[in-house]
C-alpha cells in the first residue's frame, strides 16, 4: 500500500523541502513508456447497449484516468475485484491477503469503441503487463495485472490477444496478466474516484499517472478526448 506520508505531498512542497536542504529539485518522469502494439486479431461480437469491462493494472487512479479520457467510455469507476464484498475496503485490500486487486470497471458504448480496442489501450498505455504482482512503485497481489472477464467471449478475446502479443514479442518480457472469471466488482470509496483529475499536482499522480494519459493522447489520438468523463458527472446525470 502506498504510504500516506509521501503520497499526499504536493510537488511544490517537495520542491520547497529540496530547496531548504540545498538540493536542486527536478520532478521525476515515469520510467515506463507506452508500447505501440497491434490490435487483437479477433474482437468480441457486436452488441447493443452499454457493455462492461473490468481491468486491473496496478493503482486504480492511473488506469481510471486513462479510460476516462477514452472516447466511447461512458464511465470508469475505481474499485476492487477478486475477493469478497466484506473485504473490499482500501485499508484491508492494502494488506495483500484478500484476493482483491485494485481494478477499474469500464462502461463503454460498443458502437464507438470495442472490447478489443479497450484491451489494446490497457496493454499499451494503461500499465506494464509484464510486471508480476506489482506496478511501478507498488508491490503486492493487489497490484497485479488481471482481466476480469464477464463472459466467454471476453475470455476468448483476451486469451487470444495475450498469446498474439507474446508470440510477436512486442514486450521485453512475457506478459504476466492473468484472466479471472466470475469475480464481482465492488466500487472503491468516494475519495478514490476521479483522483488523477482532482489531484494532478500530487507527486504520485504527476510521476506515475499523468504520463499514461499523455501516452494515450500520443498513441491513440483518434480516440483521446481532452475532457474526461468523471464519476461525479455520471452520478449527477443519473
């Protein structure tokens, strides 16, 4: 679990501390770069109405931020998947013993974006799928890379895509992403929602998450949208 003491300092506060110590402060850049990858060879069958995808790729703040800036996504909610309802609590999940992963539930319009395209974004810019039970500075099974499939079609597409990417050797290591079925999603606490948008100057967001959104704009300019679809706006419209 990320330590509150360091997570909630602003960049300006860090710069001030560095100046006090006589150190030149330079904001760090995320070490991970986007990987340009081919799309899936096969996609989920065409469907009508809003569909759901659930992905886990490390801290949910950044994954949520990426998909909130993706055209065709109508809502992206941070939460937990893989464990029981009673343990779907941030402090408990952070122990790494609940079976949960920090995940994002994505509601999307299949007339505008497909499940396969969401997978392509997930593997390319939302996280590093080669990291096992960690993502960037965060370690533990709660930060694992997982696709929580809703049906057999999603499972088939995800399995085939992982096999294709591994065969093409587009990443420097084998993909560590797992596929889990029949695991319900539980929304996270309100203070986690829209976090990347509401706290852009916090070091964790600036270093780890804003570069992911920038990579989305760079690699997928045709489906990037400047104004994110926020959870608070979706709630207000319901």
